[in-house]
C-alpha cells in the first residue's frame, strides 16, 4: 500500500483513506492600563499604582516616593541567592550633580550593558531607540528630573494584547557609586537604567532578566510578532525577508551560539559569541569594481556594548571594500567609521558567522501615517484573537491525539490579494501563537507549555461543518504548521500560501493541558480572520430523544389521572415548591419505578404519579441504577430551586400542574441525552462530549460558553455528573429563553432594565 503526499485525498477501495500525517514533534527549550488595574491582565494584592496620582501626592507633601512593591532590597535583585557583594541603592541625584532622563535625546548609543546577563534586553532597547514613536510609547516624555520631580517614573510594556503602565522609584543598585546594570554612555543620563528597573519589576526581579530571547523584549516594547531563523539553514529568500522587515520598521536581532564553558567569547573577526546584536539597517548597495558592477546586499549591526568590539572582516570600518561604493551612496546610508560598536557586513558573511536571527514585525498601529509617508515605510495587516485551552473541552492536544484534536479552538482566515512583486502569486502570512502569563508563574513551578499550530486549506468551506470535526482532520492534512511544538512563550512561522480560505488550529502538544493564548496573524495584504465556531442559539432537538406523540383520546385520559394524583401530592392549591419537587426527584433516583398503571395512593403516591407522568421515562433503564453520581443526598436544593425558577412565570416559587408536566418532559430529554453520551464513561459525561450533548438538547454553543460551563460544572478530572448536567441545561434554557423573549425582532440583541436583569439573574 502506498500513501499519497500530505494534503492529498488518498483513495482506498474507492473510499477516502485516513491520512497519516507526520507526527507532531515537541521540542524543549492603544489602551494603557496601570499594572494590576482591572483589564491590565495582572492581579495585585495592593492598590493600583497610578503614576500621576502618586506624583501629585508626593509633590504636595514635599517628599520623594519609595516603591513599596519593588523595594530597595536584595530580593529585588536576586530571588535565588544573595548578591555577590553589597549593593547600595542610590537615586541619580546621589550619583551625579545634574541627573537627566535624556541627554540630547535617546539614541542606540545610550544603551551600555552592566553586570547582568541581559544583552537580549539591551539589543531590543537599542533597536527601540530607532523608532521615536515606539520609544515614547514605552518611555513617556511627561517625566523628568527637573519638572515635577518626585522620585517616581513610569514605563509602558505590551503584555498579551494590552499596554501596561509600570511605576518605579528612581533608587538604582550601585557599587562604589557606579550603576551596576544597564546604563548610558553619558554618566548623567538615566532613562535606560530606569527602563531596565521597570522591566525587572514587571518580572519580579533583576535576576529574572538573566538570559532570554531578544524577541520577547522586542514584543514587549512594540506589541509585534516575532520570527526566529536558524542561519545554519536559512531560507533562500531570507535577504528579501530582511529587506521587507526593514521596510516595515521591524526590529531585528541576531546572535552567535556561545561556547558552553564561556559566557561571552570574542572571535578572531571581532564578533562576540553568546551576545545579542541589533540589526539597524538592510540595504542593497551599488558597487563598481574593475571586475564587476551591480548591487551587493549589506547589513548594519550594533553590539550593545557600544565599544570597539566590532566586526573586522570585509565591509567593516575603513575596510578597502568601501572605496568601490559611490560617495553619494555612502552619504545615503549614513556611513561613519567610529569605535561605537556599530559596523557593516555583507549578507553572505552575516549568514556565515551568525547562527540565529530574530525579527519583530510591528503591528499596524505602531507607526503613524506621517511616519510611514516620511520614511517611505509600509505596514502589516494584522488579526488577533484571544483564547484558552480548557481541560476536557478545548484542550485537545496536537494531531497525534486525533480523536480530540478537533476540540481545539479553530480560526479561519481568508486570503484574497497576493503580495506585491510576488512572481508566484502567493500571500505572505506570519502566524504567532503566544501563551500568556507563564513567566510570572515560574516560581509556582509552572513553566511554559509545549505549544504549536497547524494550518489547513478549506477547499469548500460553505459545505464543511462548523467547527471542523474529527472526520475532516482524519481525511485532510495540514498545508503548513509550526516548525515544532516547543516550550517557549511564543512559536511563530512565516508562510507563503495561495489565495484561499484556511483554518488555523492552535494547540498544546498533549491533550488536557490548560492555558491561555494569544493568536496573531500578520499579512502583507488585508486578511479576514474569524473564529470557526458556532453562533450561540437554539436548534432542533436530537430526533433520537423525541418520542412520538400519543393519540389525543389516550393523552386526555392519562392527563386526567395525572392531574388527580398531582392534586393529592400538591394539595388544593395544585402547586409544588422546591422541597416537594426534590422529594419527587430523589424518589426517582432511589427507586425503580414500574411503567405499569398505578394502583392507589398511600405510600405509592409519588410512584403512581411518576408512572403516569413519565411513561417510558423509566422503562428498561431506571434512574437509580444508572445515575449514582447524584449522591446520597439526592438532587441539591439549588438544582430544585433553579428548576422551579425556570418555569415559574409568575414568580410564586412553585410549579403548577402544566409547568410540572413541562419540567418532566425536559428532564426526560436531558436524561436520555446524558445516558446517550455517557455510555463509554461509566455513568459520567466527559467534558469533551459536552458540546455534542448540549447540541442534542437543542443548544448551539461556542467555545467561550463551553469553557465557562466546564469551569462551572466539570470536576478536576474533566467529568460532569448527572445533576451538574441537569443544572447546566436548566441554566441554559432559562437564560436563552429569557433573552429570546426580549429579542422580539430576532436581531440577536436585547434590552433590559437593571431591575429586570438583577431579577432574572438572582431568580434562576
């Protein structure tokens, strides 16, 4: 037997054969909110720190602020050990006579590395200075050491789709009155040191910044999507990728893998291993030599040390190759030769000597229209969605787990227009999947999940199920996917795809791993992206649980008998309250009820009533023998009260005879559905089956609602008991029917007064 290429619909005996995809592989490895403010994505034990409010209070009291949340103590520097020597925390005014936030503006030369191994952060900061608008988004220019100085400063970082304002005081760690960590080449300039402190506060300590990816910092400074490239296996179009990235003001960094036994080591060509460099320009330069004439691809790089440690090979400072470049070209690219850590090198040498490239593609709102026009720059188109993987519901794992893979969140994207100057008539797409809030949970032992994604082409999307089901993934292979599943904050990849409709499926490597994520897609031309999920609403109930109606004469006769027995149970008012309803339900749980005609009253009153009302409800499958999950106490009082509220139109707290009959019809349906979907789970409903079970009950739900229901009604093992399933169904029926009653125009919108909303949410 031979299999077709991935993506083919292989036929076997005239029928589609299930595709065997290559297994997923796991690899190890704007609005601004105050930090902790509702909507910032962070929780704080203390009050939210508002920069302007704190500054004004300090100015009024004539004091300098001291941050109670990031104190000037050793634990703010190291969380795993004591400092190697005593550090003294000093304010800039205690270090120099005339401290300034900026001296002649902010440039990439203001970033000098200290003793902390965070060159990855410094490379990103150096790149940030090249974009004034982006820079002042991170470092607001409404603060200084002169005007309204109160020892407090603030900085803004992008965190998972939101901009967060982080406030710090200006006490900095020093040794012998010199800054220990990041600092400026100007001794009285402090913006870079304070920025590093704010970033350390965001992550808990300075030590937390030791070792990292330039991509992470560049994303936190810009809100962009990053890509990583292995320069030992570069794509054939990498220089075009670099050129397009530069045209879109992308931030770029590169590095050489270090020797495991040496932290940083300089090569014979002047490059430093284990050090992060920033790429500050990409250019094809005209060259005219005795042997050739044309263009040569060059890159300008900068070492964050900002010193004489520079590339000494071809195209380095004052190398002989520059004499073949026209003077006008030199002026156009701003060529200067200084021992400032910045240098040029050819693209060929770049790919030969460097091993890793990181590109941070800026979001469309990062640059203003004026900046785009003035610098002849372009911008990406972007779509972004937040989601989560919930155990037993939407945490389906990678395609290795085929039976649950379809449960993952799904997103469709429509690509219509091809890229400019693309001879293959394809569309560039960058997909970035980022897991949220994992770094802050490391102290709790929660490292990054192993994540990735797959992309599927939808040839006939209008005739496919929504969301795509297991059958689709069985017979269709992905057309693109993340290079591997990896335990990093973000996994991203660039693809070129023909125009069409595609479905992106983000997932963890293993099923039932819980986490939140952010999915972003960048493209050169507009894309239309949306969740591939159901719209919330009502649908037809599953035919398998609907019984054919009885003939009218028989129904009337049975109805009269039921009414008589109901009167004996309920009393003259012909209504039952929640306690009487609980008595009936608990009896049904404990006893096998015969489907034969009732005999009389007395102790058999409830039994007779249930027999008449339920008919085939108990035939061949008594509740007592199937649903032990209810527990010895029977149905809870909350379920019984909610059942009363569901049908209690006059808010009397009781059910009349007609309402009681309708309730039993609902319970009979829900019981049949629960039994139908729990056959293979020994009397429990798996949360993975919740969507189908509620679909059969007549409710069309999306992942957001299913995740909420799982959080509310499923146990830690992802199982849902019978009484929890009943409560879930009761709540859905109550709230959807109430909304539909208010939505008279069927517009999927309704209007409530506050009183109406409070009344319904409390009595349901």
